[in-house]
């Protein structure tokens, strides 16, 4: 079976609902043996996000 590439889930939220959805998506992907990273866009500088995406 072919290995999956790492997946990043980037979300933005005001009240926390989107965070819960992103966490649920990540959990489902991890259950399928995917390497997943969840990132809150509000707490990550643009340079960090850009660097993370370039490494995928």
C-alpha cells in the first residue's frame, strides 16, 4: 500500500467551533494512519504557515 503524505489542517475560529471540527477531521485522518498536524491560523505567523506548507 502506498504511504500517505502528511496532512495539515489549518483552521480559524472565533468561538471554538471550527477548532472542534478541525480536531475531529484530524482524528478521523489519524484513524486511517495519516500523519496530521492541526494549526490555528490566528496563533501562527504567516512565515510559519508558509514554511510548514512548503515542507509538505
